[in-house]
C-alpha cells in the first residue's frame, strides 16, 4: 500500500484480489477502513453498528438518571440528527466536560468487535460468525459470552467486560448478515436469540437442500422457496472448512472459494458491494436488524445487571476519574500518609454525589521487602476505612519496593488514570523499569511522584546515598506525562493538593525537565551552586483552554510569566522542550518585553494567583487566559522542572494500526507498541471539536518530536478525517520510526484561524519486533489455562529471551524461553497457566510476557492479557478419555492448533507498500518439525493430569518459518 503522507488514502482500490487470500468468513466489514479497501462506501461496518448501539444505550441511560447538579440536560440539541459521542456527552454534562474516557470505552468495544475478523483463532471459526449452518452452537456461544460479560461486570472488571462485549456483538450482528433470516421475510429481530432458555427454532437439516446455482455477482432468488415455506433457517459455508455439502449455500463473494462449487453463488449481506456480497441488495435491512439487535442486547444487559452505576462504568459515561494512591508505609512516612488521607477526604467532600465523583479507588502500600496487597473498590467509605487503617511500619534504610507497588497499581487502575506515589526513598526494584514503562504506555496512565526529603527524618545512612537516586522517578514521571514534586515534611500537605486538581478535562500543555532530581535534597541543593542564569520557555495556550496552572520547582531563584498581549507572531516553539536536554531551544529566543507579566514573588497579580511551598511554585491563571504564545522566564540556579496543565474538553486518543488486506479488509489495531518495519497508520479520535457558541476546531496535522529536546522528527504528517463530524482521523507514519522515544503533537486551527495544539502526555517508543498474546477463553479453578504467543522479527536476525509472569502469582510457564529469529521470521508458542482450585470465580488474572533482545542487545518488548476466572463448568469426556470441559474441548483444541500453526505471508501492493495478509496455512510447518496437533493435545492433557509444565525442546512447542514474503498475520 502506498504510504505517502501527502496522499493518506492512496489508490486502495487497485489491490489485486489474488492478495486477498480466501480464508475466514467475513461478517459486516470490520471498520471504517474497510469501505475504502472494498469500494463499499455505503456499507455499514461492525464499527458503525456497535457505536450506534452503544450511543443509543448511553442516551437511554442518561435520560433515566437525575440531571447533574445545577444544569438541565440539552436533549433537544440531539433531535433529528445522527448521534455523535461528544454531543451525547455534552448534552448531559455540558460543553466543558471531556468525553475522552467515554470515547475510549466506545473504541475499546468497537476494536474488540473488529478484532474478531483479524485474529487467527477467531476469524476462521464458523461458530463465532454463524457460518456453515452451525446456528445452534453459535447461539449457545452467544449465551456463554453473555454470562462472561455479566460476571466481569459483577466483578467490576470493566476493560475485560468491554472486550468480551465487543466480541459478543460481532457474532450477534453476523447472524443477520450470514443467515437467511432477512430472506425469510422477517422485518424484526429474532425473538429468541440471546434469550436464556430459548431455542432458535427450525433449522435446515443436513439433508435439506438450501440453494440453487447463481453465476452472476447478484444472486436474487438463489435460496430455495421451500425454506421460506417451512420457515427454515440456514447460513452459508465459507472456504473449505467445514466443507460445503451438496445442495447447500455458500457464503459467497470474491473471497469465498466455495462459491465456485455447485450450487454456485452465495447469500451474504456483509456489504453494499456485489463484488463481496451476492445479497448486497439486502445489506440495508440486515444492517438495520443487526443494529436493533445490538441495542436490544445492551438494553437487556442493563436490565439484567440491575446496577446503573456499573452499566455507566462499562460505558465510562461519566466525567469522574478514579483515585489511585501508592503509599510508602515505612516508619518515616507519617506526614505523607496523613497528607494522602487529607486529600482523599477533601476530594470526596467536594465531588461526592456530583458528576465528577471518583468512579474507582485504589490503594497499594509498600515498604521493604513487602508490597501490596491491592485495595480496589468503588465504595468511598470502604476506601477511606482502608486508608485510615494504614499506619507507618518499622524500617529505615533505603531503598524500598516502589516499582513493584507501582506495577500493581498500573495493572489494576482503570486506563488513563493518574497515579500518585508518596515516598521518601529510592527504588530497590529498579530492574522493573522497562516493565513499568511498557505498562504506562499500554494503560495510558500518568504517574506523579510526591517525594519528601527532610534532614530531620529517621532514615539511616542518608548521607551515603547517591544524590541522583531519584532520577528513575524523574524519567518515569516525564515519560508518563505526570510530575515529580520534591517537598519536605513541612509542606507535604499543601503540595499534595495537586491530587485534587486532576479532572477528566486536564490536558498537558507543556512540560520541561532540566537535569535529574531537583528537590530540596536533589541535585539542585546537593550539587555545586551555579551562577544564576535566565532561561526562557514558550508555550501556546489556545482558545479551547478554559484555565491553566503553571508549576515550577527546583533550584530557581525567581521566574516571570508573560502573556501574549502585544506580541507579534514569531517562531513557533515546540510545547515539550528545547533543543538540548539541558537547555531548551526556547532559551535562545530573544526575550520580548511586551505583554502583561507577573513574577513568582506576587501572591496575586494580573495573570492569576500564585503560591509557594518550599521549592514548589504554583501559579493558577485567571479563567479563559488570553490566546497566544506565553513566555516563562526562569532564573535557573540548578536543576528544575516546568509543568503547564490546562483545563479543556479538546483532547485526543490515539492508537497504531496496520491495513489488513486478507479476507477481512480493514484496519487492524495493534495491542503492542508501534513496530519498526510495519506499514503503520496512526488513528486519532479527537474530542471537543465543537461546542455551542465556541465555533469549531479543524485538526490538520500531527508531528513526531523528541521528548527531551522538542526537535521535530521528520515532517508534519497530514491528517485525513475518515468519518465526517466524528473527530476520527488517520495519518500514515514514516517508514522508519525513531529508535528512541517520541512524542505526538496534534495541530490544527479554530474557527478564527488561530493555532490549536495538543501534545500527547505519554512518550511512545517503537520496538523492533511484534509480540502478541491470544487466549481461547476464560479460566476455570483447578485447571490449566492456555495462552498462545507469537513473535515476528521484521529486521535483522536476533536472539530473544522470553519470560512470563502472572498477577496473581499463579504457576506459569512458556514453551520456549529462548528464540533465534532471522529477518522476517516468526515464532509461535504456548503459555500454560495453572489456576489453583482456590481461585475465586469472577477474579481476573493478568499474564505478562516479556521478550528481551539478547544478541544484539536492545529494548525489551511486553505483551499483556487479562483473563476471567469463571465457575467450574460441567465436565465431559474428551476423545482421549481425560476429563475436559465441553467448551475447552471445542475451543482450546481447535483454536490452539490454529494459533500455533499460523504462518505469515507478506502482501505487496502494486505501489510497493506492505500490509497484513491475515491468512492461515495447514500445519505442515509443525509436521515437518516432527510435531503435529496430536502432540499439542498431549501437552495440554498431560499438563492437566500431571500438573507439570512441558519440558520438550523448542521444536516440539514452537514453529518458526522464514521466507522472503513474511509479515505478521494478526493477533
């Protein structure tokens, strides 16, 4: 595929059909990208159907709730218009509320829905797509998925519930596209589908012919009339597995090889294109019923859950943010623990009962050598009770298990949380740094450290500790978009007020860190005092910023802030730093004495209100600060930091994706960090583009910049709005991503032509290989769960070391601890997780796989997957005679063989670009290595019977293939 940023869509229609390998049955096309790739511009995709249903469910929920304090919902603004996420949110909460978390929840469900067409284990399963007349097993699978969603919601495992919900809705929607329900004349949804205790009704038997041949692209009348006369349901067969019996219908379309076998043609209604859908003329009615069925299920789910607050959490339809604290509980931490209690009580006093009431509470204590447990609740009183029970323990020496506790907090906090860490000690577990950094990127969390250094403390041997021991915290805070705040015993309670400033509308406008530790006992104090020098920083405040707070801390004599009044337009600085890690590029810009100014010495002034607590300076700007380029002049005496946080509904979400050109054309979202060597696209969902009386914002480009120096890494990447009015944009990324970290800056203009700019708070780092995890389904107490992994190496040959862990710490092992991969080579394997019989149903288990480049050395990559523990299902006898559940026998064995036998092919378009060809091969690769699916079955069976980890050679549990046309096939 062409990847020129100047033509972001490119001639997608020239893709040769030969590259679209005929494996797996399509449902409705996966997402917005599919319409361009398939020339089906008028088609409804799974993404459309899912988001429409979710928005209708949200609207119904908010209409039934009491209005927010002090305002009347503006429902009249939505009448006669298509529902848009931002508008539904703003109608209830007001135009100033950020819909970022709401948009993220919708995207999580929609992406999980689309992934069912990309994942090797799922896309070829006829049960998941209502294919091959497996209608009753498919209906039973829907009911199992419903139970899993309800159990996950009951356990408040909302990300897991969203992913399972997306998968359920995909299968439900496929019923109307793949079966003959519409052709039977029905104009309403099936009354018994997804209703416990009910059956689908009459289904055509194996000996009942269903279709006659159709040789054209449009197949009207190819279903036999006897089906309608008898009211018999059927669905089409796709490809060769399962094989199409004589007289049966095919799925049809150019991607289905079975369409050429009598009876020819097909019956799918996936799209409005006759090229892909023989019954394209019924796509509209099928899509309408699929949308209605999705909305009905969400309505029933809310009724069955009988807990509107949990249903709201499922949708994240609230501007509230969680409160996550990580507390050092050693004997010297009495003041810090008291400050945390004070801030928690203050937040609850101000927000309880309002729209910004925290929707979750998390507390993780740590000391040395212990850390945890995780205290997680949605009950404010319970959280305060646990917090009040925390008291300083014994101990005194540094360091402590800080990163272990932070890692737990990242695993258990909701996505996009801000986590506050209270400590006065350095990290004993610094080896967890890369894992914590990967979790920060994967969970999109900010981490703010509040560090107290007080000479009067009881920590022993403080005089021999390294002065740069907190630099690790500095790096983690900077890369996450959080802050690192150094204070002392006398000021901790006042400085901890930053916790209460966090809202869903908080956006990072500028951040800069000079050197490392900059607190009272950091380098700014311990290092040699340098001659004071004035440095200048410049940052942009746009028309969508309603308020801002500027914080400066460290070795600073004084500072002056100047607004943009009287300034002419000059050189545009980058909002995250300067040209050199120590001296920003903006420091070399000439100072302009125009504009209104205010110094740090003034408690109040024309720009706002200032306060100082030790080396921590805080200046809160007056509401609706002037639009333009602001200047901050700092008298630097050593290391210091600057952080500017704004309040705005204009924000954005982003993820990386690859065009998938296989049987399910669409955009495949990567669960991992971006991978060098893949034809990557950046997808952005922008919130708050319009607001009543405030005009609109048009986003134009995105930039990649160095997070330390602010230097632009390549040119601007033009944005293409992919769905009018939705705030959804895409940009093609450059072929070679930076080897270090990079930050994203989104740029546009408001209705008056003034610049609008938003930097992403987190730093992103690209990796050299792709690492993915997939699971066959839930876990069960007392059984061994199975997770498949695969790795693809697009660059030079390298050796990788694999390590696996779980939270909670159940016994877990991987099939191969070391891999030797050549260029464009893939490897697959299995993780076995032994779930103890005492594991509580409704709990979650997170499996983490770490891959370290050993030769040559490089940055580690991580993959995470969360699994749900369910009640023990009834046991049945497997064909081998061992005890195994029916769902596992069906799902694990067939799925695992496919997942381990995935082979990869590189598909190149006529313009020389690459895309993902999501195809499957027969498992000859394993057989050539002397291991077939029977041996994999033995591995699982023996692990269940003997409760031991397989110790076979790498060849027995892993398949690696290398070819000149190898590219990953999806997770």
